[in-house]
């Protein structure tokens, strides 16, 4: 009887269904997601997995959809409607883009305290103040996309919504923050690597991660965490200085954040990063599947891939061991650091972009401009 009641419970049923797509979802949140999402939400996510949607995209949709469902229940007492009326979209903006100073004199400004308390109790609200505009835009964009996938039209392009977002952002200017306060340039990377000079699995893994992520063009943490053996191809050795033969391999990234659906992005590794990767794979006995995996406190290797957040955790941990402030560094510092180091060494921007796979010259050139301005004559008039 107990088993029958359990299997008939809709939350339990959704949890079982989410198990079928555990490879692309944050499975440690499976039970929480099952309680927040509706049956139709879960079926939508399963459909996207079957259609070949990228795992990072699906994780973002699952997280945003769960938040939207929780917010709708807290703010209106009802499940998220499809399509959402314009008034609900405007309420969402008002609850998330507000003026912290005005809240001091007007407690009703912004997200109501009851809604905020409920979302915090459910563990879906982390921000202590108004949301970042980019977060609000992303959630609205994903909300719009999910609406269209249901064959419906929403009010996401309405002038009133666009005006509300624009005015809310203009009312509370926010300085643009970098994803990583400091770039992991060559000198910083050397300090991080010096903390990984042991021969235990953790040191070998972290050394391989840091060198591969940096040398392959500053790969995104999601790209590093989800790499598989099947994406590696051994290339003919390259002749280095003093007649030294350098090992080489190519990494097939497949579809990335900036590539088209049918593109297969390829980057190359040469020399020490390849040696570090081979040392890790040999010590871990990895011949197929995920390249980088979790290691428990007893040194046991997990068959599951690392969570992308673990890449940032590794960078921060190694920074702390190196005597640096871990708050200054994250996984994105490897990406910005690669381009900054390339600029410092005089490597032409187009050549660096071939490896980093940046599509925007304007975005990539920012790192070059910062490096050149810092060391240029204009900044050293009184040196």
C-alpha cells in the first residue's frame, strides 16, 4: 500500500521522470525541481533533451522555469499561466528591478516581503537585493521561448514591458562588473600550478584542468567540465625549440555558446598542457567518458563528470593555496587571462581569437586594449 501511494504521488512521479535526464540536470536538486515544476514543465524538458538541446541550455531553462513557477505561486497563488498576461510580466519586472534606497522609505516598493520570504524558504531566491538586469532579461527570454514552444504567443515584445525594463534600469544605475575581478595571466597561472606539483589524483587533475582551460583559448567552465575522451584527437607532433618534439591534440568542442547549431568548433593543445592531461588520464585510468571527474575525500574517483561550478571552486582553492585572494579569481579569469596574456606577448588579435573562439572582435579587443593601455607610454608619463 505504501508503495502504491508513493508512486501515485505527482511529485514522486516527476522526480522519477527527471531521473531519466539526470545527465543534463543538476540532479542534487532533483527533488526540489520535482516539487516546483509541473508535469507539463517536466515533459517539456524531456522533449528538449530528446531533441538534442545542449545540456547547458537545458540546465538554464530548468533553473529559470523552476524559479518562475515558484515566483508565480508566491506572488499570485497560482501556477505559471501559459501564455502569461502582460500584467504578470510587468509584475515580474517590478518585483525584481527596484531601487534599494527607495525601499528604505517605502517598504512596499519592489518584491513584497511575503513573496521574498517564501522564495527564500524554498531556496530559489539567493539575491539580497534587486536582481541584475541581465538575469531578468534572461529569465524573460527563456519564458518567451518556452511560451513559443507551447505554440502560444506572449506579450514579451510589448512596448509597455520594454519601457518598464528600460526605466527600471535607468532609475538605478549599476556599474558593470567583470565575471572575474582579475585575469589569470601567465604569472598568476604559474602560481596556481605551483600548488598542484604533487602526484596525487587531485593535484594531477587540477593541474590538467588549469592548463587545458587556459591554453585551449580560455575555455568556459561548462566546456571544460563536460569534456569527454571522444572529443580528443591525437595530432602529429610539432617541432619545438632546440629540436624538441611537442605532443599535440585537437579538441572538438562541438556546438558552443557562440557557434551555430551545425558547427564543430575545434581548438588545439600543444606541449606541456598535453603532457599534463596525459598524466592525469593515465593516473586516473580514464580511457573513455568524461575527462574530469569528482574525487571524494578518500581519493576515490567518481564516474560522473564535474559540475561546471567545480571549475571555479578549483580556481579559487588553488588561488588560496598560492597566497592570493580567492575572491579575485574565478573560472572566467582563465578566459580573460588567455586574451590578456596573448596581448602582453604581442600575439595578433585574430590569431588569439582563432583559439579563444570569440566571435566579437569588440569583446575580445577589450582585453587587448586594457593590456596595451596599462603598459603603453600614455600611462607612463611620470615613470
